[in-house]
C-alpha cells in the first residue's frame, strides 16, 4: 500500500523568506501524481502544485516549486518570498492507479511579519 | 470554473437523528465524487468513493450502513449520517473528480457536524 509521510508537524518562516516543506512517499507504482494542497483556516482545500512522476522537470507555480526526487521518493515544496497569506496547513498527497488521493499528516506553516 | 459546493456548512443535531450532507459540482459533471472525514488538526481520511448510478465503494473500517452515500446525478452526491452519535462529530469534505488531463479532484468547502 502507498503511504505519504510529512515529518514536520510545524514550520515557521519570516515574511519574504524561503521555506521548504518535506514529504516522502512509498509506492511500487511507476506512474503516479504528487500534489501539494493548502488548507487555510477556512478549511477549503486548495491545490498548490502537482507533479507527474514521469516528468523529470520539477513543477513550478509562481512562488511555489517542488524538488521531486523519484529515486528517493521525495517531494518537497519550496515557498519563496513567503507572505502572510501563505500561513496554512499544507498536505502532500499521492494519487496512483486507483484514482484515490492519499494524504500525509500535514505541516502547519506559520508566517511571521 | 470547477466549483464544488457543500450544504450545509455547519449542522448541529441530536444524538440518534440522521443528517444529510449534499455535495454539488456547480459547473462540471462528475461521475466520481469522494467523501473524506477530517478530525481536528488531522489529515483527510477517505471514507468512500461515490460513483454516479452505482453503489459507493467504502474504505476499510467505514460502516456503509451508517454512512449512506447516494450519487443520483452527475452533479450531486449525498452523504447521510444515520443514527448520529457524538463520535460522528467531525469535519466532512467532499471532492468531485473533473475530467481533463489530470482528472483532478476539486474540493468542497466542508461541513462541520456536531452531534450533541
């Protein structure tokens, strides 16, 4: 069975600085997707970024980028120029052949002015 | 586009009563919807996969007779918590799978259920 692990329950960053959230996963599948979701206090899940496993190039979305290391089964999220609005829970998620999303336990990100 | 709504956003009910939560895809058709449960400060746990026109597929450990799922149309899935008990109090989130290259799941805003 696939698993997703987020080893950082909480992280903090100063406004305008850069922070990296860690995620590792375990799977025997070769074709899958990885996602980072943001859950602000409103509890609405928002897709931050996705990565297809077959693509070697790391995905980027404005200030958000990933470091995808397929062999190491690692998928970290880098947030550059952090803003107060980035404060939220961040969930790493895996989707393989079953079409189900498997979530990690989440990392709470605090942003200090 | 790709908006998913849930109703109600909050509900408080007495123990022993049943509560229905609706999940609607507002601007797209969704043959598959998913129901999650989230405990405070915890991750999302998939409860069941809802397929339009067929029976839902429940995850291990989820009581299908307690959590009734109906996906009667391509834009609506409902979750009914039957004979609710205080331990059913939780945050319930649905998602709808869109089409396109990524078959991405779009999430509803969630429903907070409190059982007294």
